[in-house]
C-alpha cells in the first residue's frame, strides 16, 4: 500500500494535512477507518508532545489515555522541548515563565503519568532549548543559549535536582553520550567560520570532567555517534584537506577510514544491534544535508562493507528500534495551493528494509513549522535524544499540518491501514519502552 497526500486545489485544507489513499485511487478522499481496530492493539509505548495550549502531555498510540504533565500554561507560562528518559519513566522539558519572581526559563522533570513534577534547573544567564538524557536515566544534559556571550553552554544536572555540572561551551555544539554514561564525544565550533574554530573532544565525567581533543579537525557534520556497545565512535574529520568518515576506537583512539565524503554535510547513525551504520553523504540544504543514503555493514569493524548510494535526495533518516528498517524523508515540490503563487515543499516518508534495500513510500505531508525549522535541520542530534519510532518498530509519529495547525499522526509502517490523526500539537517523540 502506498499512501499519498491529497493535493487537489478544490480542498484547501487537505493541502496542509496527511490525507492518504490507495495507490489506485490516491485522488479520492480517504474513508473513515475502524476505531475498533485501533483500540484492540497492544500498547506500543507512549508519545510525549507539547500541546498547542503550551502544556506537556503523554498519550498512547491511539491518542487515548492522555495525561497532562503540566496544567498551568497560558499567558504567563508555556512548556516545550520534551524528552523521554531512556527507561520511559520520566520526561524532561523546558518551561517559560512571565511571572514575577519566577525564573524566565527552567528545566522540569515529571513522571510519565503526570506525577512528581519538579523544577531541576534554572540559571538567569542560561536559556535551555535542547534536552538529552544520559543513558542511565538519572541525569539530563541540556544545551542553553547564554545571555553573557554568543556561545552555547552544555550542562548536566541530576534528574532529581541539584547543582548543575558545566561540560563546555561553544557554538554550534553537538554531542553523543557513551552507552554507559561515563563519557561524551562533542563537535563544537565551526570550520565554516574565519578563522575556523571547529573542535572534536572526548570528555570523561565518571570522576569529574576531563576533556581532551581527538587530534583531528571536524569535517562538515553535526552529531558524533557511539556504537551501541560503546567500543567505537563515528566521526567526520578533515584528513589533510579531505573530508573523511572514520571509525574511532574508544579505548585506544585509533582511527579507521570508512569513506571519503563528498565534502557536504554528513550524518550517520548505528543500527540498534551495531551491525550496520547508515550514512547520509550530502550537501548544504535549507532543512538539512540533502544527499545520498548509504549503509555500512560493520559486523566485522576491521573489514567494513559499504553499499553506496542506495537512495538519493534524502533529508533525514531514522533507524527502527529493531535495527531492520530505516524511515527516511525526501523533499517533494508541488504547486502552491489555490489562490497562492509559486511552489511549496512537502516531505515524502519512505521505509527501506536494510537487508534487501527494498523501498516503499508510505506518506507525503506538509511538515509543522517546529519540525521543519528546529528538528529536521538537526535530525541527527535529535536521533540521540528522541525517537520517531514506536518501541515495537511498527509506528512512526509525524508532526504535520492539519487545517492550518500543527498536528500529530501515528503512521502504521506495515501499510495495512491509513495514518491516525491523534491530536493537535508539536514536538512529538515516542518513548523507548
């Protein structure tokens, strides 16, 4: 089954939402689906999202069992940027306040059922905007803008509160945590500036902050990627003027060349079993590194095997938790809606089976502004802290426009039924369990 967004000018609202149909009749309105089938499903984790009222909620994959983590959003408060703890028991998020005596920006943690709300961090000089739990589910790292300079600040705080620990500063700032939470690899600064100030570092935090540089300048990429067992880190480095993808041994620091890149923006992520590495070899684009999606077989890291240029014109990709399939997004340019001039961009959502490289397109949608402007351009960093996939590898959560508003959909990747509209909202991520 291939599903597509309805784009006829006769239905203005349909140009801004997920409206799917069978390939043989993709121009017809979709029929209502049976809600009974939805509610008979086994639970597939929970979805956290920011409601359009400014509160944070969680729900199941059918849009039911909604639980409010906050209830006081309004003219004086709002909450955004939620992130699940890896054990799916808690959610961290950023709160904004205009109330006298309250910090303007703070980080909160609540249990997934809405209980135990606690403010864990605030600093008058810092404005957190991105949260990333450590794998141990006990601490939260946060990236903040600074009122005192142009740098971003990375800090770590205990999820139960306490003094924050400063890790470093830089702009931009991308990082990945080791699976045992003992260290992180960071990519800070930029080689695009004059003079170039990009830096790759490893920081050990088990017994205090001890940072050391990798010994190579970064190439054009964002987030590093640890292997699931923590033995290796993938980086893109400048190797004597050539952008190069390398596999770095976490213990010895030795580097092994995987590929020479095209010189554009690169992004990469491991499969959950550590057997494969998906690699996007691209160039600059408005919403990310548009390029070719490749897969390395790293079952034997000493002899990597590369399947090159599997899919072209890819903006972002996401491994499923089973490590068997990759969801990826590609741009699709269509005429503007009736009464408007020019063109507009939709995102095409496709699923590729890693072993066979078979591809099925399952949806086209108009992305919500928050997804398009904040998440998609940094999708590889958001891969480290959140998931579009349900923990059973069946569903994807999609943030698309519906009737002029951001909305959240659950897309069944088996193709056995149409996507489910769940609720109006944004910043949606699936729990890991």
